[in-house]
C-alpha cells in the first residue's frame, strides 16, 4: 500500500509542477476547476446525493459559483475580504468538529453538508488562482510543498510515536504526535522557503503564516474525515490508487490555501 501511495504521489506531484509552471493562468484555472468538479462529485455523495443526476446538479452549482467568482480573481480587495470570511468559516469548523466529537450519533443534515461543501471547494480554487496571479507560480508550488511535507511528517511521526489520539471520534488514526511531526516538517520547509522565495526581513511573519497554514491543513483533513465518518465511508472515492478519492488528496489544501493567501496579504501590508 505504501509503494502504491508513493507512486501515485510522485505522478501527482509531477502533474502539479507542470501545471503550475507551464500553463497560463486561464489554463491553470480550468485544470484546477476540473479537479474541483471531481471533488464536487464525491462531496455530493457525502451529502447523501447519490444519484448521478443529483451529483451532476451539485457539480453544476459548484461550477456556477466558481464561474461567478472568476472575474474577481484580480481584485485583491475582494479576494482578501472573501478569504477573511473563509477563515472565519474554518474557525467555526473547528467548533463544528468539537461539537461532533461530543455527539457523534447526531449526523448533520444533507443540506448543511452540501452548502459546506460548496464553500470548501470553491474557496481554494479562488485562493490558488489569486495566489498564482498576484504572487507567482513559485508561491503556489511552495504551498503544495508545505502541505505535502507537513502531511508526510504527520504520517510518519504518527506511525512511529503516535499514542495520544487527536480526534478519536473523527479520525482514530491521527495523533498529537503526528501533529508535532507535521509542525517540525512545516517549520523546516517554512525556513527554507523564506530563503528561497526571498521574503527578506519579513521572514518571521512568513514562517508564522506557514505554521498557521499547516495547522489549518490538518483541520481541512479532519473536516472531510468527519463528513466521511457520518456516512460510514473510509475514502471519498477510488480514483487515486493508494489515496482514495480526489477529496482524500486535496482535503488539507482546501483549508490551507485560503489561510496562506490571507497571510501573504497581511505580510504584504
């Protein structure tokens, strides 16, 4: 399983590097949109919309939302305000997950899950597009690297030293030791990134943004796990060998991308 997981990750990483570095902004947006729509198909299942027509209709709603947002990608004021609202939403998601751990036998209503999914899917699309447009491809690649390395650090630290459960009712495999592993890995990448990206005297702010981003990437992972737990699902799909579905691969990025972009806006002043 580990070999299959690594092989899939290598292929995905190569595709990401190619898309970020070689495609124009519009092409990058279309490819990212295709990934989001695959995620919408899977999220529809989490919301109990299991028929093909219901899933397509849900995907159509997510598509309409993203197309509505597209003309605003270059408006930094609008994007910053939107990302601030999304950050507030993710802070509420932390409370949502805490509440679920106290009452795991009370699943959320289908409509609530569907609405949450539309926000969870559309926000990172906007964040990645604005990040690519305003800060450049290097920052997009760095964000992917930050989240992936943090995830790897959490995985191996959790397997080696994991004892104390992070959120047993949501994801039994995640531990506080894994969180510490993610933090150490993220700090290493953040310090290296500060040098490689040339952030200069603002490197403490940049490192802080990276650490907060890594923390919210764990929240994004847990949030999708909570939705799967309510449906009795282990994976959101089977498209990616060793990783499950599309959502299982991008769940961390759904929360990380808006937080990272908002932090960069704050750093820029």
